[in-house]
C-alpha cells in the first residue's frame, strides 16, 4: 500500500469551537521548561558540554570538556530566574505547566517543592535534556521508562503529560504507546488539541510552540528586547482572542525557560504581556492537564473507518459505487499515495476524480452511459442503485404525473439520440423544475460541451455521495 503518513488536514475547514470552561474566548497555556541540571555535561555522563539555548552567541559543544560559562548560565536559571518567575505567577495566581527534565528535577529539590506547593503541573521533559535525533528506538523507550520511574520517585507521582523537545521521529509513537499519558506535546501543528490513533489507543495531543517561545532570544532570527517578546505575544493573543469572540475559541501556548526569560530585561516583556492579557474578559489560564481533561470530556474521540487504512477489498466494496457502476475507479484510486488527507469526503473525492479524469475518453464515456435515465424505465422497474434511487426521490422524480413522466422520457430519448449518453445532472442540487429547465437548455449544446458538462456533474454526484458517508 502506498500510504503517506503526514496529516495535512487536522480538524479540517470547520475546526470545532473549544468550548472552554466559563465561555472563555482563549486558553493561555504557560509552559516553563525546567532543564537546569539535565543538559549535556561531563558530570552527567555526556561526551561534551551543552551548546543549546543560552546567551552565548555561536556556542558549540566542547567534546570531552566542561564549559564553565555555559554551566553558569544554566545555573542562573535555577538560582535566580526560576524564583523570579515563581513570584510572578504566584502573585497573579496563574498556574503553569512545568516541562521538567527528570534528571534536572532530581537535582533541584527546592524548586520542585515550590512547584508542588503552587499547584503547578509537573510534566515530563524526558530523562535528559539531550538530542534524541540519532537515538535507537529501543534506547529511547528505555529512557522514557526510566524517566517515568525517576519522576515518580522525585515528584511523588507519575507525569500525566510529556514533551521531549529535542525529539526523534519515534518520540510521539513511543510516548503514546506507554498508554500512561493524558497528553503529549511533541508537535507544533495546530491551535487546538487533537486525538492521535496509536493502534487501538486514542492519545490526546496538545500542540506546543517554538515561536511564541523565549527560545528565540537565543536563536536567529529572534528577539533582542523584552518589548519585542511582549509585542509578539500581544499580537498572537489579539488574533486568537478575536477568533474566540467569533465562536472559534483557540489555545495559545507560550514557552518559557528559566535562564532566558528569567533575566530582568526579558522578564519585563513577559510581565507586561500577562498584565495586558488579564485586562480582558474570558481569558482562561489552564495547566495543560486542565486542557486535556476538558478536551477529553467535551470533545471525546470518535473513530471512523478510514479509507487510507482499508484493505483493497474493503476500499472497493465501500467506494466502488460512488461513480455509478464503475468500481475500476476505486481500484485505481487505492493505488494512489493516500493518507489522512483522504479520510474525508473532499479528500477521497480528489483521489477518485483523479482516476476518472486521467481515464481514456472511452472509459469516461462508459461511466456516463452507466448512469440511468432520469425517471426512466429502470426507475419505473425499481432497478436503480440505492444511491440513484435516493437521489431521484430527492427531487420528487419518483412521483411524477403521467404527463411529466412522458416529458422526461421524450427528453431522455432525444438527448441520448443526439449525444450518445444519458442526460446527467446532480439531482440533489436541483428541483424537478430546474432539472427540466436544464434539460431544455443543454439538449441543444454540441456533444463535446455536453461531455464536459456531464463529467463535471458526475464528479458532483460523487461528492454528494461521499459526503453521506465520510466527514
């Protein structure tokens, strides 16, 4: 099977209203990454020093050596930055989610105690703050299991959420497969939570952010001043808040690091933003576990039979009649590069229509001639397909007077005699009167024009049939 795994559709064009508690217009999720003491360091058994997300411009790993300046910057996050941020959130009664590197939490007991006392959620940020890109799946799974064990030992309870950050292509799958997490966040692909089907397990994903994130103080292009950070957060908040006022409430994730936003000049931008956001009504500051619980109860997952996951036999049986009596179209479409984007009516129509459009003229003509006459002999004999029966009934073509039926039969005969295929129109888009009007208008067209028009109508009929059975 030629299948494409990436999901470009997501919630689709009609994303749900989050329906946040209390009618909130926006959910502002504050995440504080706690990495100090879990970064690359010879003291931690690593082969080199850390080089990621610090105020050292152009930092590079020092193989086989400790890096005093880098260590000192990370130390600032634990010694000063964390406490400045803790006071800020405590004073404003804003709960946060901690992305806690487990080995870092084990080395920072006072900070862990302060997190717990404040009622913050302590989620897992992995065992160590290192790059998982080249890590073997078996080793990553081992580290995930060890992180669970150590987290429970240090914090007193297992994490309910997970974000690795410097992840591998296996991280999302491996964390979902633990079946122990209310949410995972190693994605950046939406403004709303969504469900991921991991085998027979339904895993909630709460997407995170790398742009409304103070890491850009340490990357290029990035922020230079706290005011720039404030302005970006404000603009993002204003856009999402306005969408919430229109009944399309979203989530706004903000990523923070003790050693970055904890510095006074950067900190001022965050403080200014929080004070700005708090001047608005309908702003919810949840922990991510609060978002997860709300989403699970308000938007529980509902599985569907997905075309991209069907066997060939099931695919053809299910969609072989979408184009009237032409299962060969479904046969060919099955061999396309199908994926999540094709698990909806619009997506699957595109795949089927591609096969119809790329077929020979004779094959397409065969599809046209497979369609029954409107109110013709097959209808009278009740020998239409279930789809055609339903469609013709929708325009009351099954309840014609004798005069109306005679008119349709005469027009059918004249049309077929001229063009060589039946008159085709998406009946559900029309009424009995508009169908007759179209019949009279189109019968005089040249055959090439009618062939093109009929093919367009065939695709429209297929679209309506698919919308009866797929999202």
